[in-house]
C-alpha cells in the first residue's frame, strides 16, 4: 500500500528518457537542414547556454542561431522538428515499470531542470506527465529548491533517482539520512568516470532504470546513509 510519507523524486533526461538519443536525432536533422558548419554553430550556442544556465535550452540556442543568421529560414524546420518530436519513443525500457513499482510504496514525482517551454512539452509528449498524475516540478537548479520541493510534497523520506552524481551528492549533503539517492548509470554524465569520481558514492547504483523495480521499500530505506562516503 502506498505511503503518503514516502516521495520518489525522478529526474527525466537520461533517467527516464534517453535524452542522448534525442540529441543525436536533432544533430542529424540539423545536418540535413542547415549543413555541417551551421549545425556546429548551433551546438556551440547550445553548450554556451548550458554553461550559463545550468540546463539544456534547445529553443534558446535556436534563438541565438536566428540572431546570427536572421535570413536562414531553414532553421524554422528545426523548431517544428523539436515541437513534434516523438518523445514517448525515447523512454528507457522499464522506466514506466519502475515508476509503477514505486507507486506501491509512495508518491512518484518528476523533479527536473529545464526551460519553461520545451521541458514541460517533453514531459507531456512523452506521457510522463500522465504517468505521474501531473506531479511535476521543473526548476532552473533543482538542488537549490529543496525547501520548495518539501513545501509541495512533504514527506518523512525521499528517494531521489537521478543520472547526475553532482545532484545526488548535493541533495544528500542537505538531507542526509532523510533521502536515499539512486544512481542509474545511463547517459553521458553517468558514464563519465572522471565526473563520477568527484563525488561520494550514491546510496544505490543501478545499471538501468528498470532495475529499480526489483527493490522493495525496506531495502530502499535501509540503504540511506547518514554520511556520504
């Protein structure tokens, strides 16, 4: 039976949804639409914005491209491509099973970073919004909004599932044994050994999100460490 005092916080990109494949698809579309040189310019804007903002801003990068190339109407096809992208096809195998499994023990909530247009669209078009019963939080820097998360979804214990050890470490430092950190080793951040080595080990590491469905609540609660190692 679900416990209202247990909240499962799920990241989206490269946790539930294979965002690396989304990016690869977009790169191929850009190559066809505007050519190799300008495709590289777009990704330059994209990476600069990610450094500035701390999250992926695909539409913001398109706007910067348009400012530099105001007469290149080929880029308009890219916005159409993004808006109509079939995100549901990019959910990781077993991701919805993992969410359904956690619903037996508590309340699953999406906890994501992103812009105010594209990220909510991604959540909606992928079907995740419906799977989470509309329990969706999208911040600029979610690790800085823990007090607001608690206000929206108060609980005795949280389980945070995220592909970025940086995020897991920050939340663990703030919440201690109140949170169990779960690290699915998916996506380019998760397999970057140098990046992962910068931070203490998460409470639980799994090779893919579907494996979360094999953990019962007792194991998840017991795994929470007071201090990071």
